C-alpha cells in the first residue's frame, strides 16, 4: 500500500516537473520567435531608411535617374507584407498616401521635374514623422 502511494507521489512529481520544463521550453521558443520577428522588422525598416536616404541624395545632387530608382525601391518596400505592422484603417490609409507620394516623386523624377520631385520629397518626409507618431501613440 505504502509503495503504491510512493509510486503515485513519484509519478505526480515527475508529471509536475516535466510539465514545468515543457512550459519553459515553449516560453523560450516563443521568445525566440519574437526576437527573430523583431530583428526582421528592424532590418526591413532599415532598408526603408536606406532607400529614403538615397532619394534625398539623388535630389540633392540633381541626379534624377538615381532619384527615380530609389523611389522605385522604396515603393517596393511598402508592398512587402512586413509593412503591415498595424491592421487599422488609418494605418492602411497612411500607407496608401505614402505609396502615392512615392509614385508622384518617381514620375516627377522621370519627367525631369526636379522641383516637383523635391516638393514630393518634403511631403514624404513629413509622412515618415507623422506615421511614426501615430504608431507610437497606438502602442
Ligand atoms: C504608414 C506608416 C509609416 C510611414 C509613412 C513610415 N514609416 Fe517608418 N516605421 C513604421 C512602423 C510601423 C515602424 C515600426 C515601429 C516599431 O517597430 O515599433 C517603423 C519603423 C521605422 C524605422 C525603425 C525605427 C527603429 O526604432 O528602429 C525607421 C528607420 C523608419 N521607420 C524609417 C522611415 C522613413 C525614413 C520613412 C519615410 C521615408 C518612414 N519610416 C515612413 C511606419 C511607417
């Protein structure tokens, strides 16, 4: 009888320990996924910054070909799924406006309209700041 009780206790203890270990393993795996996701998002956003900097450089140097190429790259960044950080109407609307401004900038650059492209860039830079403000407020 006593042996039976000891066996049950041993079994329960084992079950508790393995449950705990399994839970820990799962938490560690989730954390790993979160870290990876964050790193990917950060890399993605850095690419956006690089393209935006190349845009400014192209405009500052009056190199409209480089400007148009950078605008095209930036436009592609926005259609990547990683862009959809928030699933709200406003985020979607801001993203659409952002993409439209990039398209305006690209076509101005292709048409050789430097001033129009520069104005579109100013508009675009304002959208960087205001969307980040919006995202920060939502968190
Ligand atoms: C429609 C919204 C939106 C627009 C417009 C936008 N961004 Fe972002 N940006 C985001 C979101 C969302 C994040 C991720 C924020 C986070 O991780 O909490 C981000 C993050 C970033 C980061 C990384 C910040 C960090 O803390 O590491 C950089 C750099 C960046 N954006 C640059 C730009 C530039 C440059 C522009 C304009 C050319 C721009 N973004 C326009 C939404 C936007």
